């Protein structure tokens, strides 16, 4: 067969504020690949099916010499993030054509891998859509599941506040918390998202653009757990509304990602007065501890409808820039996924 | 015997900034007591020997309707804090003349108590000075001992930074940390205090008025544990210099106690990036868990010279105002104690 285009989505420029589609990142079709004859050298060829767009990717769009927890994207190279692909050809004994693999993949249509390092073969006995393995059954679901287990110390009857409660992480946290008998307060940025939070059982869903966080928490709090996806003033409001011995789970601070002047939190004296515990974490650190339990329980719960989950899919690797912008600015509604190929 | 004066030190006025001796608090000698005939009604009469002056007392100098972890002082009533007294007369079966009691006492020379509630009889088999029971063998020592056990998760070879490392809490933390094989960085506000930190084994003692915290931590860090007695910009500098998975023990934020405009911390995004855990605590919460172990081990360690400890004593209940001001402004050198009576 003749070579086919191998589209890629490249990191093109370090953004100052929000990443701009076509400028910060660009779609490129200059490369081709011969699917039948590309040399595998004992490895295997993967066709990428779905790629995940997540808030934390913003932190990787930085100068190469700025240190952070996750390595920066390389200018001129494809972006990278969690995805699922199907194996087309294999010379490896560990994986065969037709297997599906999950892990951090470069943003291109076809890739050759020398071995399974960093990848996991997904059996998918529950027959979930493959995209779920970058969502509720993937990194966002793991984020919710792992950190709740590690830090929440939840007791029935307590109150939790979740910022971005309609998001792929927040919505799973909300359902875990409801399941454990907590009162769940959760915010999001549109009435459509508020409606979704109602549907998944959130007790006090609200639109932070029409109600202020401080007012809602003053009325519905105090809160025993704060699941933070936002940081900044929302974090400050949550500290103000915290009960003594409240646990803060610091998952994300999206309000700080796209600004040069970070919000300054003024009320940290409460950390002592209220004996707060504030816990930063990265999902990758907790994978060894809770990964097996997650894969044994969560995909089956999703299949049985016990965890509801919303996706915001875009078709085509050229749509990555738009999807990134929407996730950073809160315009997506559900887990943002790029469908690179249907099968 | 004729009635004698029963001097008291009263809370007189809510301060705006620093408490002012003779204004915020006043010494009063208008009351008398007949030591031989004052009715005990089944209780006992205590002569107060020593009273402790601690940073947290500032938080109690507030309007009665402002909630906080510790109840406010009452205007026109004696201040209260930890102290040791000797029983002069008793009608109670639980305590006899000559016993020494420890607990929160009102700032007056003589008090009648109906029972032992809130007090502990101190045997003092180690023959320590009674004042030590409000210092290294009292609340400050407990603060260091309990919270280190609860939160430090220290490993040999790690680095800890202690702000106010010459203070009654910080200096004990420094000695515990050295004992466990850590590199200890500690700051204080005078060269005299730096000298004391050297004497107790601090590896990198420095004067924060002549060296900046950020510079010293950049050179000597990163830090794995931060023992915070200061808050504000020092906390921000410690976050900047923190290693991944660093533990922050939030003991005090004295830089925020005497200001109306609290310092705003700008770099909390690092809580996630570095996976920090930030833990507020109050010593009283941890007393049930570690109290027995403390009294079984620490007074003996002090007696054997394994824990060194510095006191800043003032003679007389009329000196309370000066002592409070010095503690709030960092002018004391060692644990501030009011000696009310020598025996």
C-alpha cells in the first residue's frame, strides 16, 4: 500500500496567557508513513484512536529550562498526553495486532513503539467506549478515586465542596462522595453544567458566575472537605468556610494557569486556627498504591451505570488547539477527548 | 492573719496592633484575700508561682463575638494562661497542701479552685525548676514534641527549616531534628539568638534581619520539612524552597498576629506541583495521643541535659504587659515566664 499521511499536532510557541489554536499549537500533515512496510525492529505499530485533553497540559507549555513536576513539551514536536490506540502490526511477543494499548502517546495518527514500556494493554471486558479509558476509567477517574482514598477521611454526614463539579474529575468525586453519604456542594460555570450536576446527585449545585462561592458556602457550609480544581479566590473562600479539621485536596488551580500574576491568598492564618490539612498530589504518585483496585472496580461500576460520565468529543487531530482552549477557559462540557480515528 | 493583697493582671482594652503595656493590659491590686480563712467549700487554695507568656495569647485579645479556636479574654477580667501553683490549703481529697498543680490559671496571685478539673498534679521527680513546666516540659515542649511526631515523617539526611529557631518551641524542634539526623536550618532575629542556635547544634543558624530567608534557603535547601512559626513572606519563601513531598508544620504565624492587613501568599500553585502537605494543628488536640509519652520521656531528657532550654524570666505579676509586648515583637530571648512568687 502507498504511504498515507501521518498527521501530527505540534507544540509551536510558548503562550503568555491562554493557548491560542493555530499559534500555540499547529496541525501538521507533512509526514507520511507506509503502514505495511514501516520497519518495526522488533516493536509494533499503533494506530491512535483517542487522545485526552486535560487542564494540566497548560503547565507543560513552558520554556524548557523551567522546572516543574511534568516535563515541558518540546517546541516543534508533537504534544503528548494519555490516549488509546490499536495495534496494527507487531513483531513483539508481548503484544499482537488487534490489542488496545493505553498510556501517554504523542499527538500523531500512527506511531511505532519498540516495546510496551509506559503502556498498558486494555482488555475492556466491560465493552466501554475506548474514550472512557482516558476519562472516568482513565487518568481523571484515577485522580478522583486515588486522592479521595488518600486524603478525604470522609465521614457520613460531612459536607464536601467541589469546584468544577461538572468536570471529568469533579463529577466523579461528587458521585463517590454521594455514595459515601456526604452532602455535596459543587460549582461550575454554566446552567447546563449545573443541570448535569443535579442529574448526578449533587445536593447544592450552583453556577459560580451567577452566585458567589462565598455566599453559597456561608449558607450551606461549613465544609469538611474541599476538592480544589480552581485555586485562587475560590480556595480563599473555601478556607473561610472550612470547618475545624477540614481536609483540602489540591487537585488543580486552573484560575492560576493562564495568568502571570498569581492570586494571593490572604487568610492562611486559618490553617492553624482551624487545624486544616492541605494536600497537594499528583495522580501518578498514587498509581502504585491504588491502580490495581481502580481497574478492578471502576470500569465495572461505569458499565453498571453507577458512575455517570459526560464526554465532549471532537473529531480529528486538527481540533486539538480548540479543545485545549476550551478546557483552559472552561467552555468544554464533559471530558474533552479528541477522536483521532473511530477504530 | 490579716487579708493580703491579691494582685491581678487584667485585660483592659482590645489592641489594634501590638498590645501596649498598661493600656491593653493593666496590673490591679484592688483585691485582697484572707489566706487563712477564705472559704474553700470543699476545694483548695493555690498560690500561683509561675505564669507563661506565649505568642498565641494575642489571638485571645479580641472582641467577644469574634470566633476563634481559643476563647477570647474577657475585658476587665484577669488574663489566663498556663502556670504552676502550690496548694496552700485544701478541703479536697484529691489534692493536699504542698502539692504543685499545672494548668491554665488566671493571672492572679491566689486562687480558689473547687476541684482539679483542668489541672494536673506535677510530681517533678526530676527536680526541674517549676518554670520548666510551662516551657520545655510544658506546652511549648509539647507543641514541638507532639506535632513533630504527628506530621514530620522525618528521614535521616533530610533538611528542615525552622523559623524562630531560638524560641521555646523552635529550639526544641531543632534539637529533636538534630537527634534524628536531619540537617537543621533555623532563623531568629538577633545575633545573640543565632549564637544560642549554634550552641544547641543548628547546622545553619542565621539572623533573618541581616540575611534574607530566600537566599539562605536557595543555598542550603531544598527543604523537606518546614516548621512554621512566622507565616507570611517566610512561609512563601519556604514554599519556594520546598522539595517535592515536603511537609509543612503550621505552628504559628506571628507575622500576621499584629497586623490588620494579612500577608497574601502568592505561590500556592506549588502545593500541587511539589505535592506539599500543609498541616495546621493545635497542641491541645494532640494531648490525648501523645501526652503520657511526653511526660514519661521529656522531663527526664531535660534533667539529663539532652534538651537544652533558655528562659527569659520577669519577676512580678505587674511585668506581664512588657513580657507580652516582647514576645509579640520578638524581643524576648528564651521562653518568657512571669515569676509570680518564688515558692
